[in-house]
C-alpha cells in the first residue's frame, strides 16, 4: 500500500486522521507519516498488519477474537483473490 493509497482508503471510509488512528490503534502522527510516506526524511513503509487492518475495516470487520476459523478456511475472513492484499 502506497501513501496515496492509504490516504485514499482513509478518505473513502470518511475518516479524519484522528479517527483512522483510533480505529487502527495508532497515533495520529503515524497516520500522517503513512500518508506522507516519510518520517524525518526517511521512507516509511506501511506494515502488513496495518494494511490488513485497513482491508478488514473496509469490508466491515471491526474486531476479531480468533474463534471459529481454521487455518485451512481463511476465506471466511479474507478473499484471497482480492488484489488489495498484496
């Protein structure tokens, strides 16, 4: 997920930076770094956990307790053909 894609995700969800930070369990400043793609002049990569959380929120999953899912049937929580899961 590139910085512009992250910003587009947040906006498509109708979230302010603070709201996105709260939902993702991050500080607002991290949201700003992810959207800018830099922190103190160095490139910032959006971690896979954050990318997956963005996807989960976009499909209506706001929390997950780990129950009722086998390792072989992850299709219940993610669509493996989704191009956003790179």
